[in-house]
């Protein structure tokens, strides 16, 4: 059962939860767009979100590019995550 609308609703509510990891909202939203087939939004959202993302969530955004089959961009972000020794890589 594909419940994309519900997923988008939950992701958008992350910033309202006092204990939520707000920085992870953008990577999750981009990935959800890609998985739902909204490729137009999925292709434009990471560029904007990566610029305002602190700390940079290169690993998280690489999932979006993989879902979009943009493997070169995904590898670039994975390499950036490795350069800074992103904790999620371990």
C-alpha cells in the first residue's frame, strides 16, 4: 500500500515536534519525492536543500539521487561524506 500523502504529511510535521531532528526533514522529503515518482520536485529540491543544510547531510541526500538513478551525483555526495568522515558512514 503506497501511502505517500501520509508520508509527506508526517515529514512536514517534523519541524513542529519539539524532539524532532529538524535538519533531517529536507533529506527525507527529497527522498520521499523521488520514491513517489515526483521526479520534477525530487530533482530540484536537493539542490536548494543542500545549500541550506547544516550540517551537510551528504549521505542522506545521496539516497535521493540513487532513487532518481543519478549515480554520479550520489557518488559525489558519498565522497563528500567520506571526506568529512560523516558519522553515519560508520
